[in-house]
């Protein structure tokens, strides 16, 4: 829905500025916007995951068509492309992110050719800037998301083992079990240790292990 809202904003800005130079391409852009909106509704209501990754490319097509319909001085086309790349960074695959980066640059350069216009220096600089920002956002966001997923998977794998270990420690009430980390701070203090040493776990967990021996002396 965010993609559709951004597209609607760009279309509204274009109409309000009376910057439509080629009405035919403007109608094509409106048609692309309608397709993006319908697809977004279907994804949200029917959970059609298969077409979810196509929505950002619909936004890229909208940006290209609207650039062809509007005056070259109208801003916003690069922002739509970058938004599509960022969305794929969060929810798409690495390959789709790179395809979107390349498509955003190529699309902005080809847009003037749709109206038989020459590619100007402004078009080149705009496409280069859009590609640079997309390159710095999409792949980086995707890498961070993948790392977070891997960390979550690792935690989910280790959690059952940690729960089993905790259950074993709690069941060993007849034996004293005291564990500490590499800094010598107590991390585990079972009921057997509480009974034999007279401390509660919440009193000693996080304190130096040497404290128990100092008190014993």
C-alpha cells in the first residue's frame, strides 16, 4: 500500500503542476498506477505472495511512463525508483534488488526515447544519482535483513537446548551446580547450591565467583 500511495502522490504532483507534455504516456502511467493498486489490494486481502515481488517493478514502470509523459524538469521519478529498490531490500531477494537497481537506471535513460527525445545531460546525471542512491540503499538493507534472519534462526535453534539445560540444572537439587562466564561472573546457581551455600540465585547471579570463596573463608 505504501508503494501505491507514493505513486498516487507523484501522479497528483504531476497533474497539479500542469507538467503533462505527452497525454498518451500520461494515460499509460495512470493505467500502470491502477494495476499497482489492484495488485496491492490482492496481495493484502488474498495473500497472493507470488505477485508481491512484482509490485516494485510496477512502480518502476510507472516512474518511466510518467517521466515520458511529463516535462524533464519535474522531479520525483528517481524517488519512486529508489522506493521500489528499498522495498525489495526489505522483502525481496538479492537478485531482484540488483535487477531493480539496473532497471531504475536504464528505465530513466530510456524514458526520453519513448517520445523520440534526446537524452540530455540532466537525464544522465539524474539516472546516475538515482542508481547511486539505489545501490547504497537496496543491497545494504537486504544484507542487514538477511543477517537479522540468520540471527533469529540461530536463536530459535539454541533456545530449545538452553531450555533443556535449564531444566536439568533445576532438577539437580541434590547436587550443587554453579556456573560462571569467562569473566568469572556467576551465570547459573541451582537449588542445590542455594541449599548448601545459603544464598538465593537472585543474590549471586551476576556477581564474581570469588565472592563465594571469600565468604567461605
